[in-house]
């Protein structure tokens, strides 16, 4: 009975993923192209020949940035779409135009020395048939937070796998690693139409774990091996949650004492 139920769930998942997870609307495609082109321009802003402008060098670096950022965005979307379909939702990519424009302004103001990505987030639409029998039938904000984190986690793991490559010191491999790492880090920012926004304002404890895990893991990735990175990142994530909860309880306690005195 349980085996047949599991097979049925797997068939439902594969059907929904092929129908909803692997299909993109024209608006989604347009948003992805916008995100990729602006992000690639920002990333390659100071890579057009050094002191003397070189069009060929600049175009080459711009194209490489387009390819790697496209892959990074696809990886993030893959993780978020797998999670969304698993929870019974139709995932929809939303690009953050305001964040992209801010990234452009920062690139021009810093002459390319500061690079920022705003990868956009995954909105979720309710799939009635797939949500039947769920504890909370309607759209769950906590599940949306988990869905957006999974995409960030996929980028982090891609960077971690790239760090294992024997030729990771080659500039092009190093660039691919750093782009995925930056995607994961900047996605944590709680800015509108950015994954971090929908994690932070949905479940701050999840966001605190994400920050500890991704930021700590990114630092450890550059200094240690994979096992230490994963264990250390997990511990740092748990410690960040503990610190966040302690800080919140302390603030609430102080507010309670103040209200009693008044």
C-alpha cells in the first residue's frame, strides 16, 4: 500500500515538474534575459582591457559572464522549482528590476570595483490537486521561504563542487566558482524581489540559519576542505539561529520590563 502510494506520488511529482517546473512563460524568459544581461554587464564592468580600453577583451569577458551567470541562474531556478513542485506549487520566476538598477548604479559609482547581483526570486501559485490532503491546504509562506532557500543552497553546493576541481585555480573555473558564491550570498539580502526578502519576512529563524550557513560556508570553502566546510557551515547556521533567538528574547524581555514600570 505504502509502496504504491509512493509510486503514485513520484508520478505526480514528475508530471508536475515536466508541466510546471520545466516550462517558462514569455514574461519569465524576458525577466531571466534582463537579469542575465544586466548582471553580466555589472560583473564584467572593469574587465574591458585594464588601463587601455580593449573591445575584444571586453566582449569576451562579457560573453563569459553571460554564460556563467545564465548557468548560475538556471541552477538557482532548478533548486527552487524542484522544491516548489515537491510542495505542490507552480513556480514562477520574478526578476527584481529595482535591485538590478541599484546594482548598475553601484557598478558605475565604484567603476566596477563593487559587484552586486540581484538574481530575482520564485513566486508560487497554488496547485489545488497537488495540495489536497496537506496539513495547510492553501499557500504556505514558510514553504515559500524553504523554496527560495533551496535555490540559494544549490548555488552554494555548485561553488563547493567547483572548488573540488583539480584545475580550480584556472581563472575561468575560479570565475564560475565566485559567480555562484556571489549569487548565493547576495540572494540573502532582504530586498524586495530578492529571495532573502521572502525568507526574512516569512521566518526570521530560517533566514538566520541561511546567513550563518552560506556566509560561514563561503569563507570556509576558501580556507578548508569540503567536509570541514559542510560541518562548519551547519554549526555556524545553528549558532546564528541561537544568537538570533537569544537577542529577540532579550529585547522582548526588556520591552516587558519597560511596560511594567510604566
